[in-house]
């Protein structure tokens, strides 16, 4: 087995997702914190990039859901912050 640049990219993405989840579990981040959402989003994107070169359907489906859920979280965060700035 050879270890390619795309493997590295995918592994960085996995590390980002696992790191975010770890920080959540030890109470350093909350599920609505911007870093948590961004680490999940960009981690999943990096895994998708690696999947373009070495495709796995199950993993691709998981990453697409991970990206969508992260985007939903970011939209909620933006909406909540916008409401706080503009008032009720």
C-alpha cells in the first residue's frame, strides 16, 4: 500500500473531526461553537477530497451528511448572532 497526498488530506480531515468531537466531549467546545462547526465542516470536506481519488460510497454518504449538518449548525449560529445584534 502506498501513502499518497490524498491519503494525507483525508487523514487530516479525519483528525479534525475526531479532534472536534474530543473537545466537545471534554467540555472545551459546545456544539454551537464556531470552531466546532468549522472543524467538522472542513474535516468532512478534506475527507471528501480524498474520496474523489479513492472512492468509498458509504464514507462519501457519511461525509455529505456531516457537511450538511455542519452547514445547518453554521446557519443556526449565524441566525442567532444576527438576532442578538438586531434585537428582538
